[in-house]
DNA sequence: AGGAATAGACTAACCGGTCGGTTATTCGGT
DNA sequence: ACCGAATAACCGACCGGTTAGTCTATTCCT
């Protein structure tokens, strides 16, 4: 039972999210958000204190969604490493489906704002940390299943996975070719599996 | 024998490079460049057609420098993989030395502008391609030296290296902790070396 | 003298944000 | 059930400041 005000609030938030994602935070104006959401200025400022507050709200929405995304990763079938590869591949497909545009919303925010806005930086960091935590759990399972050498530092490798993910998405976005991500996965899989033979 | 005009041209270029790097392209104004370079508006527009031309000039300067950077990588001592790890580590040190600010100038440009400016995107892509090409040569040598499994696709792995690099730099920039990059290298080294035992 | 280089006033569009006023919804008193 | 007050939601003109870019006037150097 959402009130009328709540609906417009969500509409603004969704529009801001989309535009920040596609065009960057600094490069989307309040007027842009107004125009595509069909909401008028006075109303937007009734629901949000300003552009910065919108930025925080968008980042919070990502942090909230992170949990369900990662739960899906854990609920899937297959071996631990297979589940990680599948996560990568699903994002490759998603990116491919939208013409390799946008990339990763968190990664975009991270590079654009980390040095400019410490409050944003902390929020972004929280998402990365959550990803690392979840990935590390899966990597520990992979080690137990002898999919990884016992010598591997799972925490460090979780960082590596996030880095490969973000870097891969960056390359897909600039090359406009989703196969780059496939190459990254393939190559990572290749050196990991070489351990077992 | 550089003329007076050429000196100011270089001064503008250097300032634009620095500001685009630290604050992003869209987020640095012509006035910002004017203020920090002490050059007056009419003079800047005498040397450059506009902001876009400045962007191209900055990207061209990166493409030019890329060659010497990669030559240095090839001229170093040590095994092929060691040289790659050292390249990563030198960037970690560099980032650490400047307080984990800035990150990778090409990566910043890539995420900010790939979807907004196709001309910029192509220039950025050219730099990534050059990196991949050089890395692939080194990876082929590594394969010959039995540092990598023969089954590895060196082209795909070159992509992976660039992805790890860019992703690692992103994490360092947002975490403000250079050790993340160290973790990425360590982890990569770990799974590669597991192949040899 | 004369072109290259520099200076800075000026413009029009756009920026984020404010504010006074209007309409829609909710709710207590009868 | 109905009315009126209170409040939630919405509207758009307006503000000071900034944006990229233009143009004319001046100075420097050969």
C-alpha cells in the first residue's frame, strides 16, 4: 500500500539511478532527471534534499540489492568455482544484451567519485567489501573441494575476482565487445584448472 | 628550440591532463584549467579549438607515452612473468606514493567517456589494444619458458592481465589501500605457480 | 611593419537550488 | 455521512553562479 508520494519518490530514484549509471553522476543534471521522469522540480526537491541526497539514495539501493544478488549466487547448483564463473558469465550476457553500454554501476561511481566525495566513496567501498566477503566464502568452499591449491589466500583471491570482474566490464564497455569478458573468464579458468592436472 | 607559443601549449596540455586525471573530464571546467595553469582564456582558445580538442590531445599524449612504457617492460631483467608482476607492482608503488588518488588515467577516461563520446572511446581503445599486444608477446615468451601451461590462450590472458590491472587500480582507489593491488598480484602469482608443482 | 601570441570583457545556455503558491489527500469533530 | 482544517504533494518562476565558447583589443617578437 504505497502512498502517492512514495511512488513519485521511487520514480525519481529509479530515473536518477538509470541516468547516473549511463551518463555518470556529475554529467547528469537535475533537469535531465526532471525531463525523463516527467516530475517537476519543486516535487523532486520535496522528496530529496538535493542532488547529493539522490546520490546517497542510489548508492543505498545498490547496497540493498547486493544481498539478494549474492544469495542467488549461493543458491545455484554446481561446484563453487562453477558458480563464480557463472556469475561472471551472467553479467557478460547482461552487458551484451544492452549493447555493452553502462558497464558496472558501482565501478562507474567508484572511478568517478572516489576521489571527489568521501561519503560516496565509503558507500561504494561497502558494496565492494560485501562482494569480497561473499566471494571469499565461496572460494573457501572451492579450496575444500580441491578446486584451488591449498596454498591460495582466499581473501586475496576474492579481491582478484572483483578486480577481474570490474576490469573485464571496463574492457567490454570500451571495446563494445562482450567476448573480452569471455576471454577473461576462459583465461582465469585455464590457469586455475591447470593446477588440477 | 621551443617557441613561446609552444611552451604555453604544453603548459595547457599538462594542466588539462592532470585535472582530467584527478577530477574527470566532465568535471573539470575550462576555468579550472585556466586558473591552475595561469593562462588566460583567449590564449587557451588560440592554441586549442575547444575542450573536446583538449581531450583528444590528452588522449594522444597517453598513446604516445604508451610505447616507451612498454619498451621499459621489455628491457627489464628477469623471466617474462616476473617482468609482468614487476609492472603491476611498480604501478602499485606509484599509486601508493600519491595517496591512492587518481588511479589509472586511461581507465578513468574509459569508464567516464566510452558511452558518451565515440571518438574518445576509439582513442582509449587504441591504448588498451597496445597494452594487450605487448602483454601477449610477453605471455608467449612465458609459455615458451614453461611459466604457463601450454594450453593457455595468450591473447585471452593478455585481456585478463589488463582487466586485473584496471580492476586492481579501481579497488586501490576506492579503498585507499595499496595492499589490495598486492593481493591481486599475489593471488594471480599463486594460481599461476601452482601449475608448476 | 606584421604576424604570432596574449589578454579579458562578453554572451547565451545551463547548473543546482529556493520559494511562494496551488492542489490533492487525510483526518478529527459533529 | 459530511465538513473544514491540517498536511502532504506538487508546480514553475526565479536566483546567483558557472559553463563553454566568441570577439576585439593589445602586446610581444622578429
